[in-house]
C-alpha cells in the first residue's frame, strides 16, 4: 500500500485525501476503509463531513 496524499484547498478549505483511509472509532477499531475522500472545509456541504462541491456555488456568486 502506498502512502495517502493530502491536499488542502486554500480557497474553500476542503481537504482531499488521495489513497486509502481507515476510519476508526475511539478504541482504534477500523469501521470502514475508503479511497479518495474529500471533506468539507467551507461549511456549505449538505453531505457533511464530506464535500459535495457547494463551495463552487458560493464562488460563482462572487463573480
């Protein structure tokens, strides 16, 4: 397995993780493993904590 790579979008605050990620509970038990996840950083997503691209609508309204 390769190391995951993390990208943080400075404009929207979204966090994208490329690669496999284990989601664990407080005891360290793996609940599920996902690949290529993206988390909301702007607070506008309707699918929190996942990013649904709602920050793009906010950016379009600025123009």
